[in-house]
């Protein structure tokens, strides 16, 4: 499956919150494979990789994808590729576990209430 097959149309993509779009981005990265040129924030958001979007929406789409990418970094689902420079990443073990939309949704729900609060309730 290609990146363009997974990403929604521009208007739908721009309505998604970063954590919602992050699931799609993670699927794209996983489906493209570690040897593709997409495991780099710069190349992932190049306008030439965003074919199919209206020209006047490219910058907005690229920014939304960058927000989702940063969310993935913050959640530890992608991490800097050891020994590589220039922003290359790999999908972490956590990222591989939640790479499906259902698993990512479950992960997000689990993060709503911190474990510390849950332990007090038990």
C-alpha cells in the first residue's frame, strides 16, 4: 500500500487532530518500509511526496503531517535512527505494537487517565 492510498483527502486530513492523523502517518511509514525515503520528516513532507493534493493546500497538509509526526516522536513511536544524521527515524517497538488504527485508538484511550490516578481508584 502506498502513502497516497492511506492519506485522506486534504479537507478530511486537515480536520484530524495530530494524534488522529498520527495513526495514519504511522501506517504510512510502516507500509512503505524502513528502506523507503519516507522515514525522514523532511522527505515525508516534501510537496513532491504529497501528490494528489490541491496546490493551494500543500503547505497546510505538510504542516498537519508534521504535527502528527511530532506527536509520534513525543509518544516514543518513532525515534532517531542510531548512527544516522539528518533526521532519519525508525519505528520503535511501541510504534510497531500500535501501528494499526484500532491499537492506536486503544493506546490513546489508555493515555486519557494516567496510571497513577487509576492506581488510587483501585
